[in-house]
C-alpha cells in the first residue's frame, strides 16, 4: 500500500477514535442526521465526478467512490461532534461550520493537493465552501425536523433557539 492510500486510511480511522468521547446520548441523537448528510454528500460526489469538479486519486476500496474515507471518517464523526456542541444555537453552529469548512477547503485540501491525493478541477475553492455550507444548513434543518417529530413539545420559539 502506497503512502497516499495509507494517508486516506488514517484520515478515515482517526476520527473514529474520538467516538467513545461523544457519549451514547449524542451518538444516538445525531447519528441519523450524520448518516443522512453523508448519503447526500455521496450523491453530490457522484454528480461531481460526472462534472469533473474534483478528484480523489487513490481508492482504498476497489469499485467504490474514492471519497468514502472522507465521508465515513471526518465527515460522519465530525458532524456528530458539531451537532453535539452547537445544536440549538444556530449562530454558533453556523460560525463553527464556516470555520471547519474554511479549514477543510483552504488548508486541508491544499495540503492534500500538494501530496497528490486530491485536486479541485472545475470547482473553485469558494464554490466548495458554498457547497459545504449549504450541506451544513440542510444538516441542521434535518436534525430540527427529527427533533420536532421526536420531542414536539418544546416550549422555546425558533428565534429563541437561534439566538441563544
């Protein structure tokens, strides 16, 4: 296995080492939303391949999408961490997501590009940031829908939850 494949394997496994620190309640509450957004992003990856938006060059698993290490690792686990600490506080959630997405697009992807792992082809950095930001809003909305179905008797208004 070459260096790039090993790196992708580390990128996929490393976030899972933090799962025991999440707590059972957060994992149970936010994993469905994280799975949903991962599937949505997987669909976007299929579309991105057709439009040549980006490429991930080595594949860890044959006959699969090369983005699986990112979706199954930092994307899935990171979404649960972000929701655990910011859900119910929309402004905090938005700013944290913007920071994480900015780091991902402008620093992490640039580093992986230097290593020959990924490259943005037709998608500019600001467009990738916009795509990740839209995904974050969809993720928050999906979790809000789940919570409204599971615990519909919340007394806080939406504006109170957004600005608290």
